[in-house]
């Protein structure tokens, strides 16, 4: 049995500052080999799409025959270079090497059979290309994480890589229906919205994309919602690869500084929880759809909406989102629980699971998240319900003359409907993005409350966005301690460190600055009322996806402003600023003299 050589992952830089090659299974895997593999796999996938998706409708057997010969030649060259023996991956165990060699053999066989017109082999070929792309993308992540001086940069780089790949895939003719051509800007906007689990759209997901395009959007929602590092790590562990200390440090940073001893188990729990929730949601949604659909169509609709709901993405295969299911019990009993579980954050779910199974205590984080979530939901429902009643009263008073006759009195059934609308919007506005009512017809009060809930967002280490519930709670507790003239803030009998309060205030300030800058830029370029622009920007910055109806009418400059806002909002503006421009300070070397200023 060959011995696995263990190398130090904390010394991947040579003394002269240049990156060292990563030792692999007793040999060396230079970065150029890894990049060549990824390039070859992408080329093989594009050639397969050309062969089967674009050229076949063209009449001309000589052209088709010559293309198939070209494909076979490229496949053979690609895959012979792709995985030669002894160059099979980082820190590879014997099990991992065996699996990789098996995948290589199957890929070559399926390429040969598929090119020789055995069409069933293409199904295996497609699956193997996706599988091997996943393996090589994980290797690339690990390589970058060991070379980068700042491992935190891996997260934005991973998101940019996903967006770049998804933009190209969505531009394939197989992804869009015949009609107006999908521009590069619209493709970039759609994929950025999917990867950032926002839900804002400039092209209708239901009518402008084929099932293949909708599947691409769904896959990138899942990758963006959970993170490619989480998927890659679990996938590699299943194949027998091992994570290094540097990899676990990077994962810890991705998961909001989780303790290193918990990071691998939490990663496995995240994937298991995700698969279970999506599976349950898919099964429960199958009878929800009103239209006469086949079972496979119902299954596809259910799977897409289950993924979108759990990841708090807000994408729907209905042009009016869930407005057609406004008073459907299943839309409230299935979609809302998926939104809640995805938005609570995986550390909270893990702690609740441990509480039920092992009778462990609830952490301060869990108590803070649950309490803040309950307050935001109840408070949001009450305020939205009050805003709806106020809007109804304004209509009845004659502010809306055409509705004066039918709004003189409100029935009990209408009250129940308005309460259901307020309850759903209170959950959905905290970065979920689904809507059961027309967002263009909201009153001013409803717009205001919805924007406040969008800014609050979900909880850390979950699929939701926004400032996060813990940030809101810490800002409130810090304010309360100041008003009570206390030196320290506390919650549930525990003292809160002052640095947490400062960090929460800084995060809130960064989000406000992001919204302000983006709104100002859109005010310069777009001819819409200010409240609609502000609503759109808040929705993009908090990765919510609710729209005031102006997204599809934005100029090209306005679309790029929203793209940048979604990207920064998903990564967290403060975290990105710290990574790019500031160094981590271990401790103060000196202290300045103290002097006070007047506050008012």
C-alpha cells in the first residue's frame, strides 16, 4: 500500500515569495496542469453542446460527419492529456486515485460511443463531464486557498468564477427560447441574481428560458446559496480526499468564523440538511400546482421552487411569482417553512437538532436569532396589516375614486386575506423574494415596512442576505445599554463584547452606504420615482428580489449598477472592504492620548 505523504499547507510560499507547486501523491501538480484540465473539460462540454444542440438541425451530412470526426479527435487528445497516471489530484488517497482513473476510463468510452451515434452514451458523458468539472474546480479552490496571502479572497473569487461560467452557459442557444436574443448584459444580470440568490430578473424565467436554461439557473442558485467551497469539500471527502488545516481555516472564514473543530462536521450537516429539506419540499409541492401538468413537469416545478425557496432566491417558474397561489394553503405551509429554515442559518439548525437529540443547551447565538426572528415576523406582520388597512381607508375616503364604491366596508373574509398577505410578505421580504400580491400596488406604508424588513434580512451562515438578524439585535442592545448608561451590553444573562457592538454598527453603516451610493447612481440615470429606485436598490443590496416593477426597464448602466449592488450585498460590503484594503491587526502597539468630543 503506497504511503500518503503529508505536506505542510502553511508553507506553500518559497522564501523568495514565489508560489511553490503543490506536492501530489509523491509528485508535483503545477497550476498550469490544473488550468489545462479545466480548459479541456470546458472545450469538451462546448463541443458536445455544438454537436448535439446546434448543428444537428442543419441539413448537410458532410458537415455533420466532419464535425463528429473533429469531436472524436479532440476528445481523445483531451482525455489522454487530462488524467495521465500519477497526476490525479492534491493529497490523493489510493481510493481517490482509483475513482479518478475509473472516471477517466468511463469518460473516454462514453465519448467514443457517443460519437459513433450511440446516443444513450451522451447521458453518461454529460454526467461525467459535470462530475469531473466539480472535482477540478475543488482542486482549483484548494490551490488558490493555499497560494493566496488572504484566504478570504477565495469567496469573492469563487463567486466571480461561478458568475463567469454561468453567464457563458446561459448564452447557449439551448438555454433560451426562440425570440429576442438574450444579450450578454441580461445573461450576466440573470446569473448574478441567481448566484447571489437575489431573484431580480430582467428576462422572465418562466417564458424566456428553456428547461435547460431553467436548470442552469436552479443549479447556480444552489451553488450560490450554499457556496462552492461547501459543495466541493463534502464532495472531495466523499471521494476520500483529505482537507488540510489551511482548507479548514478558509472554510471557517466562509462560515462566519466557526470554530475549526466544528467546521468539517458543520459542512457535512449543511449538505445533509439541504438535501433533506429540498427533498421534503419537492414532494410536498407536487400537488400544489393548479395547471394540468404531467408528473415529470410537476416534479420539475416542485424541485425548482423548493431549491429557490430554501436558498431564499425568489426565482419562480411563474411570470407572476406565487400570485396565482395567494390563498393556497400549500404555498403557506410548504414555501414559508423552507424560507424559515434556510434563513435561520445552519449553526442555529444544528444547535436545535443537538438540543432535541442530546439535550444540549441553546447557545446565545441561537437564542438571539430565534428571538429577533420572532420579533421581526410578528412586528412586520402587524405593521404590514396596519398599512394595508390604512391604504384601504384612503381608498374608501375617496383618494382612489374608482374604488370608492367597492371599498366602503371591509368584510371578515377580506380581513383574513389581508392578514395572510401580511404574514407571507413579512417572511418573504426578509430576503426570500417571493410575492403573492402585486408589488406595484403597495401603499407607501407597505413599501416602507417592506424595506425595513429587507434591510434586516436573515441570519448568519444561512442562505438569506441582508444585514442579518444578529446585527440588528446587537445594534439594538448597544443602543439600549447606552440609553441605560451601562458600560456593557448584555443578553440572556451573558455579557456582549464591545467589539461585537462596533462590528455590528459598522456592518449596518456599510449597508446604508451601499444603498445610498447605488440609489444616487440610479437617480442620475433612471427616470423613475425615487421610492421605486430606493426599493429596487434595497432589494438588490439585501439579496431579496422583490421588485417595484422597474428592473426590466433599467438602462444598461442601471443594470450594471444593480449587478454590482447584488454582488457586494451578497459578499457583505464591510467584509470585502476589510479583505481588499485593510490588514488584520494582531494587537495595538501603542495607544493615543484620550480626549472627548461633544455629542449634543
